[in-house]
């Protein structure tokens, strides 16, 4: 009998992890390439799993596709590595009654998308190449495992189903009990995969047996389909720089029977599992009979609550109607906050709409902007806009920060990558960059749906308005429309730019946004120059800032006449005049905590606002 005929007639036991047992060959290498360079190691692992009682083994081809192999310069060896993987699995099986699955792993969540972000077209191409290698090799079925993104899994499943009629196992990976990262229930996701033609649907990786079994409590039996569970051995820990899993394999004796009672018809193991874990499954089973009825436990859900603040108008609403001013005040680098709060109070007097606080600008350690933002909001009644970098926070920290912002009532966030750690005053520090700024925007906007990164229901919706950074000081600004559009599509509510010193860029940017279909507001950055030396420093040493030759010459001549600050303010006001012709948003950066400079420019903008209102009240139409 073939695998298709056996599936659904009795409980089948699959093998466990392969990569865990190959760590001795190094982590930063292709474990799939070992099919060619160390075939004896792969062969022994297959044989050990079969000896432990596995009915099904999988080829060592999880990452044997073009995209993943390219990391090691092996992209031209896709066919060779997959063929070797099949040959070894068949040799291990010999004349035993066992089945071989050709394994293909997911891409999203498994490759560094900051270096290379493959689109679905490229993923599909890579998948087809590996799929055909496995089909030509004569595997008994296809195992699609460790897919974090349901859309990716559905895409490749459809490709595989069209290409073959052999059994397909489709496993999605979940972070939370019974919930995918997009907030969808595991039960509905498995139904969708079954409808697309998967013979077996289930989940693997991330969760240990306890929480994976709990996840299946809310999954009903699917007529004509088999459920699959491939848990990790446990939660991992670190020992001497290596990932280590729980070694008490007898624990798995409990779960073979528990999974069976939840209607699972295929059980195996993922990260950390060994032949001993698989043997424990079989020892703990009382029967191989499949259940035909089960009581489905309703997945706990919560009604979302969205906290709405009353009082101040949101920045996004205001900037679409009139001149709106943001002023950046850098958090202090010492515990002396006197000048910071004195400056904040002065800016409030002149009508600033919000004060923005950087997240350790130029990679220099400063007082937490979350702490200072809360003080601005509740002690000074000033609206804060916090910067959040992907440099300083891993995914855990980002989620924690966002939750903290929400509970403090801080709902305006600028999502930025951040300057590399090596440019700051902690040269030994590491830059994290778990996600890109695009992904951070999406992450924050998911919180507005009440969903965490893992898909967990947060029991409350947030109401963040997210700003995206943009640097107009780039060559060929005319080509920037695609980048702006991409950030808008990621969920950005408005843009905040680096400072400009070329008024022509304002007009070009307006046209670029129009042509690209970018409809969200933008705050154009302005930083007043205080001296020629200041101008040269910004131009030559600060990333993302570029002064025109004319501006630098004006500041040089002004310095000789002792009028550096005066001319710097004149230049800033000229730029503000140009910006106000095209946009409503202005973003002032305070030089050297000299808040009086920013206050003077705020008053200048307020005067222009009053002038505009006077014109409009006379019945004339404002050009914007």
C-alpha cells in the first residue's frame, strides 16, 4: 500500500529533527549540503529514526532551494543536494515498510529579508525548482513545514497540488496557542489548507508538546483529511553559546496518546527532538486507532476595546487643515533635565503642536524617550511624538515598547531604523535590526487591530498614528516615489523628513508625491544653522544631511562678518516660506538645545498661519 492509502487508516509516527543533530558540523553552514559532504551522518540519522519506530522519514532538504542555498554560495547545487537527500533516505529505508517525504521549508521568517526580501514570484520559482527535483526522485509525499506566513504556504501548496497527486502535508507554524501570527485561528487556517488540496494539515515548530496539544483542542476533525503535530522538544535555552533543548525524552510518552485523542493522525518532532523522543511517542501509545469524534473546545476570544482620548486634536487631522509644527528636542545625555523641560515649556508658549524625542540619536545613550514623553504629556500637557528604532530593540523589546507607549497614552510614533551602533559613543554595542522600518510600521499598525507580532489577542486595540522617515537629500530625488509609496502601503500615516537646504527639493518632492500617488501628509525638516563650522559639520559628518554649495558659502561669508546665527535664521525662514507654499507640515530640529531659536521660528510660522487665516476670512482661496 502507498502512503495515500495508509493515511487516515491508523496513527502514523514520523521522525524528528535533523538540524538539531547536525549542530556538531557548525551552525553557520548549509546542513542540506551535508547530503554530499557527509552522507554517512545523514544516513545514520535516518536509520536511527527508523529504528526508533518512525513510519515516515523526511529527506534532509528543508533548506535545499535556490534562495536559502544562495546564502552559502550553493545556489547552483539545488538538484545535486536534493537528489543526494532522496538517495540517502531510500538507502536508509531499504526494504523496511516506511515512507519518505520530500521536505520543503518556508522562506518568510527563515531568511534575512533586510538583506534580500524575495517576493512571492521569486519564492514560487525557487519552490518549483526544488519540488520538481523531489518529484523526479520518487518521494512518497511532500512535506511543507515551518511556514510562518499562511499566504506563502497557500501559494506553494497550490503549486504542489497542481504538479502532483501524491500526498501533501502542509504544516503552518504558530507562536501562540491556537492562533497564527495574522490573528487567524489555527482551525480556520487548517480548513483553508485542506480546501486547497492538502491531504494532511497541521502545525510544527515553535511550540513544545504541551502548548501544541492545547492548540489542537480547538481544531475540529476535517472529513477526509489527517491532522499533523510536530512539536519542538521544549522551549530552548542557551548553554555555552549553543541552543539546547530539554533532554527528558520520556516526557513525550504522555503526548503520543494525548495528540491521538485530539484527532491527530500523524505525529512527529521538530527542533530539539531526537530518535529517543520518537521512541517515547510509540511507548506511550495505547493504540494506533484514530478517533472519529472529538469534543472541540472553543478558542477563548475577547472583545476588543479601543481607548479613545478626548481633548487635543491629532497631528494627522490638524496637518491636513493648517500649518502644523513639530519640534525635536533631544533627550539629555546626563541626568540634568532642567534645560530640556525649560525648553519644552517655552515651545508650548509659542504654540508648537508636538515635541518629538529621538531614540538615542547618532547611537549615543540618552535618557529614555518613553520616560520623558510621559513627563511632557502629564506634567507639561505637551503632545509627544516618540521615535522608535529597530537598532536598539529586538522583536521582544519592540513589542514591549509599543505596549508601554499605549498604556502611557503616547500614540504618535516615528518608526525608524536608527544610525548604526558603531557611529555612537558605545563602539562595542551591537545593532539589532530584527526588522526593517517597513516591518516596524506594519508591526505597530497590527497593534491597532489588537494583534501582537505573534498573533496574540491583546484584548484591546491601540490607536497609533505612525510616521515614516524620509531623506530627500538623495541623488535623483525624482525616483523616490516608489519608496514613499511603499512606506504608505506599509501603513505609514505621514512622513517626517531629514532637514533640507535646497528650496527646489520642496517643489520636486511635491511633484514626486503626486506622480507616485502618495496621499499622506509630510512634515519637511528644517534645522537652523548657527555658524559656518556647524554647517560644515552637518554637511560632512552627519548621515543623511546635505547642504547646497550656496548655503555653505553664505554661512562662510556670514561667519567672517560675525553674523553666522543671523544668516542661519534667515536661511531657515526662507526655507519655511518655500515649504509653506507647498505643504502644511514643518519639522524643526533644535540645535544644541538652543530652544529659543526653535521658539523664534515657531512664532514666525504662527504669524504666517494667522496671515493665511486672515486671507481666507476675506474670501480668497488658499493655494494649498
